[in-house]
C-alpha cells in the first residue's frame, strides 16, 4: 500500500474475484473459538470511563491514521464522542494540532480494541473503516479484516458500519463474510465523495482511482 503523499498506484493483485477460500476460513475461525489473552489495559480503562460519562452517540474510526478523518467526523457530529484508533505511533504523531472537544485519538491495535470494547459491551452508533490495507495478494486473505480472527468482534460492535476502499473485491469479500456470520446484506457501490475525509481518500481520488463504499446496518 502506498503512503498518502503524491500520486498512487492502483491495487495490484493476483486475485481476479472474491477469494474461493473465504467461507472455509470463516468456518474454521468459528470452530476454533479464538480466544484473546490481552492483559488489563489502562488506556482502555480510561477511555471506557470517558465513554460511560458521555451522554450521546459513539462513533468509532478504526485505523484512523493521522486522525484527520476522526477530526472531520467529530466536526460533522458535534453531539457524538468520536474515537479514532490506530496502531502506528508515527502516523499518530502527525495528528491535527487542534482537536475537537468531542474527538479522542489514541494508540490502539484495532483487533485489540475491538475485543476489549466487545467484552465491555460497548456499542457504537457508527463505525468507519476507511481505506484499510487490502493485503491484495491471494495468500494474504487471513490478514484482511474479514479473514481475521477479530472479525466477529468487529461485527459485534454494532451500529452503521461504513467501509471504504479503492479495491472493490475487498468490499465484496467483506460483504460475503458479514452475511455468512450475521445473515445481513451489505451494499457495495461506487462512491464519489462530496468531502474528502482522509488523506488516503484524498490521494486516491486525486490519482483518479475508482472509490467504493460498503454500508452494513448492524443496529
């Protein structure tokens, strides 16, 4: 995946359609009943207290990068507490210098956070996953979020889930996996953003990529 500066090459993959092994992988994940062994997390405990004190909707921005998308979501949803999480210290060092009072940007690995939030029965009104690393090589299916052991936790967080990507197959696989686990249908379509919400969206749009959006109602 290219860095969000300058022009961007299109996704290069040796996969021509949705992965034939996706549902088999999901079935094995379900049978294995994967268990996490994360220790007590003081940062999460503090954030959980902030969530419990908030009197309004919760919005999650997973893989928020520099936090630019979190800031824009907070501006658009002033009554919500908008939480941006990313595992990269380097990206988070470049977060906006001035943050909305209703935005929180923290260092978390997404799967870790999703598991802790699900175990704490935290539910979000909206959940955004904007331009995740697609891991486009066929052999890397298990590294995509819909092939990951954390996928069930992701879905359990509820709300209106919105996923954007410049690789349509990623969204089609995500929709297939979500239907397998929940029976719910997700809608995948071409997307022309009125407002460019993240550095990657800006980069891909300006590079002439086709952008796609998936919306899944988990409420």
